[in-house]
């Protein structure tokens, strides 16, 4: 496991603290990443709710560019249908200059109805908007010019200034959580990001599909996936399980609520079919069963238990890059820092030694 990233969720679970305190806590966590040995910081983009509030991750990373010196600064992710492609290309390029070439570009499509409605964008346009925008942006970052004449984005040819420092193909990622996104991410040539919301065997199915599709469109070999886990680590196994139930379980409840995953609006969607297919499962399965399954897909336990869990996953899906999120679901700042310290001090060294 060569690369380890810190996912910054910006979740103020249940408005338990003021937004002022919340943002300060997230900044403090992020500023610990470099001295602890993380390779990258990955803040999300989300809007309007306590589920997650980081309206501009490039702005947050620009702040961190001045507070750090070596750590990579990764968007995890820019949600393309909510952003103008030219402005995305400019901001990512400028972030790269501000950080002396440390920017990493991650993109996503988005899923929450409330966020689409807030921006006045039709969710049914999400697939087309993402595909069109992603192709425009990555071509622009490589060539130095952005242009487009698609269904959603009309852009006369303009130069990106300041000019790009270096190529982006080796630092281009995309979230791939639905079957159609897996195919599109492979076609784009982006490295895939998966959140651990399904069994290792199911993750392997998505990875295999991505790898096969990637090889159809590109001459090089696909890079390993990046997995993001919500992590609770504690020296006491019983306490770790208790914290996981409360906080990974709490995060799962917030996911179900924010994305309305049991909502009827997915049933007739032409671009989120896989989510519509899952509704019957949600309706027929006890919530506690769903929550426990989600908890077990992520990482929790003592350092030794997490090492064993990761090794078991590796035996199924192969090597992968790891993101961990430590602040979510209402856990305390002290608990989040404890997880960071144990993971970086005991879990990661053991994994890298094997």
C-alpha cells in the first residue's frame, strides 16, 4: 500500500457543534496529515446541508497549499455537473501553481437530489453533463486550451492561464460507484475511486469490469483502484466496535437520508438505474441489518484487527490505494485523532512491511 490519503468529509453530524467550530476542527485534522505521513489530502465537494458542507474543495486546498510543503492536494471530488468546465480547469491549474505542482484532480457525478435542485440542474442530465465536462476538462488540462461544442457546454477555444505545469494523466481520478460510471471512468482513463459500501467480492467485480474496459481504450495497464473507508481504530476491541456502531453506523444513516436512497425518484431514472434497482432491497431489509453490513464493509477494530481485515481484502481485490476518513458520524475530535495516530503509527507500517 504505497499511497495513503486522508479523506476530509466536512460532516457536522446533527449540527452538534457550531459551523465555526466545525470548520476549525476539519482544518486542524487536515493540517495533521502531512506530519503524520499521509501522501494526500482529499476534501469532498458538498453543499447546503449538515451531511457535508465543503462548497469549494479547490479553495480549501489552496489554503492548505500555504500551510504544507510536500503533501499532495487532491479534490475528492469536484462534482462536474454543478460546475462550469472552464472554471474547473482554471482553478485546478491555479491550485497546481499555488502548491508547486502538488495538485491531484478527482471528479465525480453527484447523487443527491437536494444538491441538484439547489443548483437548478436536472439530475437526469447528470450522465451527459459529467461525460461532456470531464472530456473537455482533461483535454484542456493536457493541451492548455478549453473548448467545447456539446449538448450542455458551448465553449469557444480559450487558453488556460497561468499555463499548466505538467501533464495530468497520472494524477486524474474519478469516483465510480455505479456500473455506468465504472465504464465511463475507464474510458476517460481516470484512476477509479470506490467507497467501501459493498463486500470485497462485489468491489472486485467493479474493479475487473473497469480493468477490462480500460484496456479497450488505452495502451497502458490500468492503475490500482483507490478505496475510501470510514475508519475507527482503538486499542480495545469492544470499544472499537461500540464506536463503529455509533459513528460508522451514524454515517450510514446520514447517507441513506442525504441521498434518499430509498426514494421513489430513482425508480424511473434513466441515468441512476442501479440505485433504483436497490430500492426493493432497502424496503425489504431491516435497517439494522443494512447498517451492520455497511459497518463491516469499512475498517474498524484494534490495529491488529484492521491489519487482518486489509490483508483479507487484498487477497480478494489485489493491491489498492487507500483513503481513510476519520471525522464523521458525530465522533469527537479526540476520537478522530486517536484513529489517525493508531492507523499511521501501527496499521500502515505493518501493511507496508508485508
